[in-house]
């Protein structure tokens, strides 16, 4: 029996992000071995998101013409960046390696999302997107778990390379993925349709984009800087203990992903996105300012909120005319990856105090989403004679 395209894409996504799950726990050791200043540490941690931000629009144009080529180029670029990072001993080389990993992830993500959106049924869009995210979270969890169980005597370079071994699965699965891609004539019209019962809402689109950007800033700040730095400097945690905190957060994410996708398809992505904003706001505040026990609770809440990572994209798909989907998605990814770059950079400059502002912004966005959703719900009732 031939596995369907979505299963193959989930498997390759899992394999490609294992190294990303290992990276945050290794960050304090990388900083010590290469003697990075805080501003260099912030730039290095943000290089991944910065490269993704710059690569998103070119990747979108490339994917539009060469979807199969992008699915191949992404893993190749990611592997090259990982090898450069593992061989690096200066800030410049570290930055280049991490940036190449970001370019590879941008190609793989835009191509994978495009393939799913071409094949997904409108009624199961949120579940399909969350299935891809589910596989990514399993990969992150596996990478963090690998760091926790490998001997502490191993260097960070050896641990990073060990976390890259699953990428072999990606290259083995690529021929089958390319063979299952829909023909160009089959995906000229998008399967994701916007319901004619509710008018498209420009404010809702803006709120969804802002929610995605704020979510990305919070995620990058927490994962790539705040937890590793606070854990090692304030609480004296080693890489294994930091990895276990990430595993706790990612386990909550994995457990909630599919149920949250089903809930979004059932009651509406806007309401679910508002709840996601509130969970992330409280989780960010606890991770940034609470003692160790509060940080662990914050990690759990943050993981639950991260299960809604794809929810803004569901809102955009339902509020966007088919002819503008590709361009709006590319712009959205620029904002999200810009947030992934900005989060750790801000943290490096202001010692993580920006998380308080981020938490407040997340809460305000949640309130705004609920307000717009309620206003849209009563419009048809007022129009009824």
C-alpha cells in the first residue's frame, strides 16, 4: 500500500526538524565555547529566523514554478547549513551555518504547505495543517530528548550531528513525494474556498497576521534564548535539564495539536486563535519572570498555545480570495519569520524584559479577535428582515 502524500510530508518534516529541537539546549555551550557576547548570542540565535524571513518571498516564487525542485533543495540546504554549523568556531561561521539552516527550512516549509493546501479538503484544512505541525513537534521533541539522554561528555558538535541523522529519511522519501505531487492542471484552482455566508473581513486578516507575528516573537524568544539563558544563568540548569523543560513544553504541544485542529474546524479558527493568544500571554509572562516552578508551568501553557501555530493560517485561508492566496501566504510567512528573527535579538539587547510587552500584546490580540468574531456573528442577524 502506497502511503499518501500527507503522510510522507509529515515524515520528512519530522526528520528535518530534529536538529532544531536539539539546538536550543546546546546554545549555552556554543556561547561558552566560542566566547559570544550577549548581542552576538542574540544575532546568532536570530539568524535562523532572519534567513527564513529573507528567503520566504523568493522561495514562494520558486515553489510556484518548481514545487518538486523546492522540496529537494530545502533538505539539501538544511544539511549543508548543519554541517557548517558543526564545523564552526567563529561567530561569522556560526551565523552563516545557522542562516543556511533557515533558508533550507524556508524552502521546505513553503513547499510543504503548498503541497498540503493543494490537496487538503476545505472541511479538514485545520486538521491537515496541524498534522504537519504535529510531525514537526515530534521532531523537536525527539531532538530535545536526544540531548537529554546522550552522555554529557560529548561535545555540542557531536550531539548536533547525532540529531541530524534522521535527515537521511527525508532524502529516502523524496522520490515518492515527487511522484505523488498533483499535476499543475489539478491545482490551478485552490481547494480552499471561503464560505459565501460570511463576508471577508480585512480587520480579521490584519489581526490574524499580527497574531502570527506576535506568536513567532514569543516562540523564538522563549525557545532560542530565554529558557536556555535563564535556565543556565539564574537556575544553574545543565543542558539535560534545559532539554527536559523543552520536552515538557513540546509534549503539551503535541498532545493538543490534533484536538485543537479538530476544534478549529468545528467551532471556528478565530475563536481558537483567541484562546491560543491568551495561553501564550500567560505562558510567556511566567517563563520570563517567574521562579523555576513557575517557569515549568509557563512552559506547559506555552506548549498548549503553540499547538495553535497554524491557526492564523487557517483564518487567512478562509478570509482570502483564491487568486490572492499564494501572495498573502508569502507575506504572512515574511512577518512570522521576521518575528522569529526579532525575538532573540530583542532578548539579547534588553535581557528578556521584552517578554512582558509581548505577553500584553498577545492578550490584546486575543481580545480583538473575540470582538471581531462576535461582531461578524451578529451582522447576518441585523440584516435579516
